[in-house]
C-alpha cells in the first residue's frame, strides 16, 4: 500500500479513538428527563442519585413540587465550552401548569458514578 494510504488510515484510527460528544449529550438529556419523570414521586431513592448533591434531594424535591415544576421539552443539549465534563441542557418547563416563556438552563456533570444534575 502506498505511504499516503497509511497516513489516511492513521487519521481514521485517531478519529475513531477520539471521545464522542454524542454520548455526553445523550447521557445529559437522559438524566434531565429521568429527573423530571421521577420528581412527582418525591422518592429520593430514585431522584437523589440523579443529583450532583444527593443530600439536597428532599429540599429540592419539595421546593420543585410545591411550585408544580414539570419538563415540557428539551430544547438544546451542548457540551459546556468551559468544562468538557459538563453539559448544558436548555429546557422549557412549566410551573403550576403554565409554560414559562424563558427557557431554563440546567447543568449536568460527569461524576465517577455517572452523570448528575447540578440543581
């Protein structure tokens, strides 16, 4: 094989080994969706592990449920340009059934035991 062909394969191999942002984005979206799905249950055994600070679960759950917070849709998911192990999730949420005009920006971070929502 000609020398130029090997160089091309080297680039392909390097790209194949580069970490993909797609996995980060999917994981962050999943954490946000699971958090809002579990929120009405008030079950910190389920919600707590999704939070970067699990000890804040009870207060967070009570506060958000008191205001009737719910996820309407995920608008955008992108890696935080300042921190490669953090993902910003732009969402549309409702409060007491009324959809908020302004999107809510949430931060999801990579931790040793998985991706966690920083509330």
